[in-house]
C-alpha cells in the first residue's frame, strides 16, 4: 500500500512520515520510506544524518533503462518520461525486491529501509525544478506491483506543490498533516478541492495539539476528514535534538496517545483494498496530458502510443521479495 504525507511547511509531515515508517517497521511489516521532499530531512527524522545509498534523481536515465525492460512501445530512454505507464515487457517491482534498482538505491536510517530523491545542487539552480528529480519517484511508483501488507511511505513536498504533476494520484491514501491554525488548515482546503476531482483519499492528521480548544478548531475546520491527532510530544523534541536512539524500538517511549494515533493511521491504510483500475486510469490520463502539453514536442514522438491497451495493471512477472522478519507480537 502506498502512503503519502503532505502538509504545510513546518506542519510536521516529515516527522509523521518517520514515525509511521518506524511504527510499521517495529511491527515487522515490510516498509520502504521515500524522501520526496526538496529539503531531504527524512533520514534525519528517522535518526540518522543521512543514508549512503545514491539518490534516485541523479540516476534517472539508468532507472528508465531498467524499468522499460523490453517494452516495445518505449523506443528509448529519451522517449520515456516521468508519466510513461508500464506495459507488456516493462519491469515491475516489488517493494524491497531482489533487483538492481533496490540493491543500488535503498539505504537504511533508524532501522527503516530508505530511498531518497536527492537535493537541489548548484547545477540545478535557475535551470530545473524539483519535479525533474521527483520523476524518478513517479516512475518507481508507476512500476510498483505492491500488495496488501507491503508499505511504501513517501514524504512529499510541502504545500499543494504535489499537484504540479500526476504523482499525487499514485497513492492509496494521502495523510495531510495540519496544525491547529488557519495557516495549518489552508493547505487542506487546496488538497481537498483538487483531490475530490480524482477520487483521491485524503485524511487529516492534527499535529501539535495542546488541548481541547486546538482539537475543536480542527474539527470545525476539516469535519469528518479529521482522522486522528497527535499531542505535543516531548519524545519528538528529544528525538529532533538527537537524544533518542535510532531504531524502531525507540517508539516504545513515545507517548501512549501518539502511539495509538499511529495505529489508527495503519488501520486507515489497511481498511480499503487497492483499486488498480483507478491507479492505472489516472496514470494513463496524466501521461496523455503531459504528452499533449510538452512531451510530444520535446521527444518528437507521439507518446500516446506508449499506452498499452492490453496491459492489465498489478500483474505480471516481478522480482521476488526478500525474506521479511517475523511480525512482532506484543
């Protein structure tokens, strides 16, 4: 299952991404965290300075070559854009599968497998937007044949910037982290209005709640979309200061209310089965939009031809997944 964390800058979405990834890893569930934020702080939030694995965004060309496999509809890496959907012959992936992409790009932070998009560097300034790096994440998710009980958690860019590409349609659920302030819920309204057009599941997580007044404000502003909330956390502050151990078991000391909130998040993720038809329909729609808007002209090809009408989403040969540790029982 694919989970996105979004929210206003400073809302705590990276912290929540890390907490939820740790929560899943602590249970023994197979989980892969992906840092898709321009600020690239997820490794630090997981308890490490950085991950040693090379960033996805710096190896986009090789990733394209690997994913297109023997798909005859994709003529070259140049013709493969971030929205190109898989078809017969494409390489499909399992989270943490035994393949060269995962072997090369998955590191670890705080006991959690982690892939990173990569930071902006000097060569990008003034000539590229961050979505050029996020294209690797979009292609990865587009070629992912994950199943129930497998989790991919993505820390997204702040604000409503995710709507600048089709990446926001690649998830089973989007958790929007909101502080109990007017600015905190403003991004929620933007996300809600855009997401409703595409049937995207959005659930709000209240964060930094200090009392009943804060909770009442969130309920008044977001209504039934408020899934749960986290209270002010001395544990999180200590972790941010480097005073908490990095492993998933460190969550044993997290405040009971906040640990329960993480359980509610997992229940929300697991409560709806994957809608492969919706995911693939959105993938094709946004690919055709990009083809018409810019990609046909840039590549000199009719990229609508990349859509395989006989491809069945969610099926096909995939690399085997590694043996996972047993689920912990409390």
